[in-house]
């Protein structure tokens, strides 16, 4: 179709959307599936946050231990110095 034919030709028929008749069983199955997927996502999120909390506690403990060891080494290094 040419460029002018699109503007001056017959108007195209618009396609009507097909309306589906959905039964209650289909809708309830979709709702239960969505609820199950939501529960899976929420439980995965909770597990991930718990793992992040435990990782943060472990990192704090490691840092605390490293700083304590560094302080102890400084104290041992300077223990023999006399003024």
C-alpha cells in the first residue's frame, strides 16, 4: 500500500478484543497459585535476610578479633621498652 493510500483509502476495521469467559475454578486456581508463589518469595526473602544478619555478625566478630589481636601485639611489642 502506498503512502497516500494509507491516508485516503478505506479506514481499517479495528479488531475487537476477544472477551474470555473465565469460570470460577480457573480464577480460584490462579489465586491459589499466586498465593503459593508469594509464600515462596517471602520465605526466600526471610531466609536471605537471616543469612545476611548472620554474615554481618560473623564479620563483626572477625573485625573485633583482628583489632583485639592487633592491640595485644602492640602491647607485647612495647612491653620490654623502658623509659
